[in-house]
């Protein structure tokens, strides 16, 4: 996984990016090219005010430059396997005056994907939630819809792979994932995952999704899932655009102030992960430059005052 930060040290009052692709207001175009023997993702029109991280596939092209090789997702099964459906492919971040904007690119559809191919019966894997860590607090930004079936068997007597596991260790109720979180922003919620029962407590990939009934609500986020026109090895690529008010993350935007946080996402099985540290600052904007006519009028006014003073 490779992260690149290309945000200027000073954050202007507003960032405006012209053009859109697949409905994302960051203006990033998502495509694919054949490279190193496989189809690889490409991202173009990534403006200079955007910070980003890419991974999962062996190579990724950003603004004309190939980046890689990346390590295969762990514990994924390589670069061209059925597990591409669980990929975390890219995470882009753009700050504006009012909100933190993210664009998540993944092989996981918002409606989830059947787990039958790995022997889980009619259970459904799904997307996890965006986790944003600010200081000692973490914020869950809800990306999941409800109705993603996981199971009806209590976690006690069931197979460990079929249980819901807590980030801190132990199991949660089997219904912990039932309620959707779409658009919620919660401070310090209860984080869980399905599958991957052997992860150590509080490991990075243990924080896959949060319970809708946990944590403290701090606001609401805009969330827009889009199916792109790109498919890799037969699997569709999805884009999720997210807008989170700075206030919902407890971040002060009064100039001069700075922000620093870590954002991460993984599917709810914790199989793959994409994460990066993002930072920047809000600075006092320079005073506006007066228009030529206004400046001329001001100079004329001063000249008149000076004339009358001389007359006296």
C-alpha cells in the first residue's frame, strides 16, 4: 500500500475541482489498463489538493505514474482471486472549508456479496464503516445499509467463523450487524467484525464495522455509493463518496488551526484494509485585492482631501 500526500501546507478557504467522474465531486477519473500481465486500476485528474493512498492490486496508476508492486492483501489469496470482491483499492481525501471529503474505491458492493463461495451458506459479507481516529478518540462514519444477513445462530455454540467478534476480543450478539449505519457519525462506538476470528484484540483489521446502537452521535455524513463502468477480472469496481462535517469529527476549523487524523476502511470481514494519516491546516486568507475601479476611486478621494488641505 502506498500513500502520497500532495496537500499544500496552507489550506485555502475553499477547494474547487472542475469536472466529475462516476458522480464523484473530487473530479477523479477511474479507469483500467493492462500492466504486468493483469488488468490494473488507473486514477487520473487527481488534483494537487488531494491526499491519497492506493493498494490491494499489485500495481496502480495515478496521474500517469505506475505505483507498485504492492503486497497482496493479507490474509487474501493473491492478486487475481475471488477475494478481489473484498478489495480496498484506494482512499482519496480532500479538505474543504465545511467538511472532510473522501472517495473510497473497492471491489465490495454496497449490497454485500454472498459468502457461499467460502462455505458460509447463505451468509452475506458486506462493506465495513469508515474509521477516523482523531487524537485518543475514534469516529465511525456509517457506510452500510441494513439487511445484510449474517446469521441467526447465537455466537456461543456456533462455529467461530460464523460469530460476530468484538475489536477488543470476545464475541458480540449475532444481530450486531443487522441494523444499517448509513450516514451515521458516532464517537467511540463498539467495533466488530465477522469471520477472521483469529485476529488479536485491537488489531488494525479488527475494526471493521460499528454497531448502530453504540457510541455517541456527533452528526451526519453524506454517503453516495456508485457502480463505476470499470470491472477487473470480471468483478465490478465501486466508488463511495463520503462527506463528513469537521464538527462531527471534533475538528476546529477556526483559522489558524490544524488537523491531523488517520482514516481507514476494510470490508466487514476485516480481510483487506486501506489506511493513511492525513493532515493540513486552516489559515487566515489574505485580504482581498480591490478592483481597479475601486482602487482608482480611493486614490481620487485621497487626492481631493489633499487638495483641500493645501487650499487651507
